[in-house]
């Protein structure tokens, strides 16, 4: 007998072959064998929609919305809500109730054990199969009735887990942002973004899996609840990778235009998004930047908390030649230029971007800053105060070696850039 994984592959093949009734037969078997399979219920509703059976599809979407929300699967509930809203705009009136359950401050949020998705290796018993003698209409009606039925579902716990990012918003703000989010369904092998595309949105993976690749090389496999694409949106830069579904998936799309409208109505949305994305970028920096290699995970978190975020705007001078160094600077997002005064005017030394550091040489060598650093793009830098930096350089040999190597490289670059100007100390 087939497993759920086998049946899922057959359903996908039927949909790709434009055989919706065959797909419905499989989906009915999936739900009969595991009533809490909300993904298959969504599949029933989507297939009924494609067949033009809109009232039946709406009933199934409504059931999935109510039950997955109660079961602690809010992202699935949002997918159902957006689908239902596309069939009946009046469904938007359901947003406040959903938001009050999953927004910041809700009594329902907490540490919760929720019923997971059915095991793909489970065998689908023969009693769950759909009789071959059923007509197309009988299959559609049976699928609609089953998809909208609560039979076989348990009583759900009162406490549910929070959503990433979204549960940090208060109820009104959460309802407001969900009103502008869009659902996008992906077939296996379909890309949601391509490397080099404009970064005009970010995504929340509501169900399924996606693969992240750069220049054809796989970088990561992301699962439900993962946010991706925020770096390009935050920095207004092109996509750095291609993201492709490895199985049928749904993503929630947060577009720049829609977010701008929502943020104008409720400034708390903009503040929460910025804080959340900044935290993610800092964690990524701590996990990947070579300067943090001498530290274990706990030490990295402690060190990360000592960096102070500073927003930058184009034209803002961050360090000025001749002045004392104020601390170690790391570009989180955005860009800066490095220039040095010469008898012939300011000379360009370097352009720095995300992950680049500056400000360390003047502190290590106890000399004034020897170059001016100016923001060329809006963004954010992290600043580690001078005292903390110097204590770490003295106490952690790996840090001193790392920054001494940077100093050596930059002195060489400086000699190449300014062959007629004597070098003093490091760059900056």
C-alpha cells in the first residue's frame, strides 16, 4: 500500500498533468487517513477553486482557517484566510479575531505542544481510498464535504505558539499588515525569486520547503516559519540568491509598497520590522563573520549585545581624519566610502559594504583616525565602543591577529593608492 509520501507525489503529478479529479481522489484519501492534514485540506480547496466550485472551496478554506488557527498553525490559517478573502472580500472582517489571538500581549500565546503534520512515511489504509466507481461530481462533492467537516479533529489546547515577527505586533498592527500581505503558491521546482531580481519584498514560508542557491550552488534548505529576502528589501539591493520550492509550498509576500502603506497607518509596524530584521542581520553577522571565530556561541551573543546600532544616511560622516577613534565599526547594511586628504585633494581609498569593518587601526596603534569615512547609502552600522574593543584586543589573541592582518593588508592597499604620500599608521 502507498505511503503518504507516495500519494503526495501522485497528487502533484495529477495536478501537473491537469487532472484535478485524480488529484482530489488522492487528497480525499489523505484527509480520511489523517483529519488534521490541513495541507491536504488546502489542496482540496485550491482544486475546487480551479474547478469553479467556489462556494464549496470557500467552506473548506473557512474550516482550515478556524481549525489551523485553533491548532497552533497560524501560518496555515493565514494562507486559508488570504485564499478565502480572494473568493469573498468580506472575509477580511475575520482579521481582528485572528489578530487578537496571535498578536503581542495575547493570553493565548505561550509555550505550546501542538499536533504536528502527519508522518509522510505512514501507510494510507485501504479504507481511506476513494471508490473508482465514483463520478467526477461525486468525487468533488465528497471532497468538499470532507474538507469542510470537523469530524475526526481533536479539541485543541488553549495555548498556541507565537509566529515569527508577526506576533511581535499589537493586534491592530497585525490585522493591518495581514490585510496587505499576499499569498503565493509554488509548485515543486518553481522559483519565488531569482538572483539579481529587485529586492522589493520579503517572504515568510508558510508551508513547504525552499532551496536557496547562489550561482547554482545550494546554500540552505528553508522550512516552514522561515523569513527570507529581508536583506535585499532592507538595503534596496538586488537579490543575492535564487530561492526555489522543493515541494508544493506557500509563501506570504510582504511587498515594499504594501508595507509602506501599512507603516504610514501604524508606525509601530515599521519599528517592529526594522528591529526584527536588524536582530536577524546581527545574528547572521555573529554566526558568519571571521572576527567572531575566537568566540563560542554564548560569547558571541554577549559580544553582540555590546555593539550599538547607528542608523546612517547618505553624506553622514562617521569618522573624520585627524580625530580620535571612537570604536570598531561594522557595516550591517548600506555602504560607506573611505577617503584621505592629500596635497591634491581627497583621494578615494575604498568603498565598504555589509560585513566590512573600519575604525580599528587608529585604536590598535593609538593614533588619530587617518581617513574620513562617509556614508554613501542609507543603512546601519554597529559600533563597539573603544574601551570594549581594546580590552578584547588585549585579552583575546585571535582578535589581535585578525585585526593586525587587516592592518597589514590595508597598509599595502594604501601604498598602492597613494604612492607619493607617506603612510602614517593604518587607514583609519
